[in-house]
């Protein structure tokens, strides 16, 4: 148990911040003094992050009593209850903050879609997907079971680009029924050679969970070029060729 505690403290020490300058009057000459200060600083750094309003006087008293094996001022049940109450309060605070941010994001997203609906050339489907044709191709339109080859750029409402095949310098192929619903629906509106902007509500994208750089409940904008419709076999062969090249 002791070994585990010390290891955990050492491993977590990189997360601690030392905002205040060291006390010049403090002398740390013996190994016991240096060890005591080291362990204390590790506990303090961690607790400064988790317990921002901790009463240091009573903390030190409780630490000393427990360390010396003295009878504690609170029972074990009272200690457990105090910590649980703190945790519940913090969870409630975090939930309120999350709800506030979600409400602000929802209002901003609704405003974004309202502005899009006023734009010339922007169309809206029954699902809520919105799109605009930049270039209309003359090829075939894919169906849900097709494998398509595309170039694309994805961005958030604020314009932050989170993914781009253009930046990678190569298009990507994938089965149309294995991507987010907004893509599955949007690409079927296109024909080969077309370039569209897709404006995808969060429920047709990654929803409340988000993913990677995409936050929860985020609507997305994609610029998509439909380059080709491929067979499953062609897409698998291309993937295998790319894998061999990467080796």
C-alpha cells in the first residue's frame, strides 16, 4: 500500500503547479525534511486542483491527528458524509454549467441555421439537413449501399476546420452507409462531379457525445466534392494498395 501511494504521488507530480515563489526562510537540510516537503507539496498540488476552497487550518489539524493515530474529531461516517456532500455539490455545479453552455450553444446554432435559410440557393430536407450546390456534376447519383470517393473539408459553426482531405492531399473512399446520417443523406443528393456545402444539424452528426475535436451537440458544415462511385471490391483494393504503400 505504501509503495502504491508513493508511486501514485510521483506519477501525478507533473500535474502540479507552483504559482508562488519558494519560502526563502525555509531550510531543507536533512533527508527527512526534504522528503516531508516533497510529499507535502505533492498532496498540496493535487488538493489545490480538486479542493479550491479547502480550509487549510482544519486540513492540517486532521492530517496531524490521523498521522499520529489520535482520536479524530469526526466519526468515519461523518467524514464520508462530508466528502460525499462536497462531491455532490461539485457535480451539481458542473451540471449547471454544462446546461448553461448547452443552452448558449443551442441558441447560437439555431441562429446559424436561421441565417442559412435566408441565403440564396440553400435548400432544406425533411430531416433538417441543409445544403447548397456549388457545382452540379453530370454523373450518376450514389445510393446508400455505394462506396463513394470524395474530397471534403469539415468545420464548426465558428469556422474552425477540424478535418480536411484537401490538407492531407488525397481524397478518401468509404461506404456511404457507414458514416454520419447527414453524410449518408447529403451525398445521395449529389451526382458525380458535384461540389456541395452540407449544413448538418447535430442530431444528424455526432449528437450529445461529440467526438475528438467536435464538441457535444455541434452542427457541422462540410464542403464536399463527389469524385466517383466505386464498387466495394474497388474500394477494398485501393485500401490494400494504400496499406502496402504505407509499409
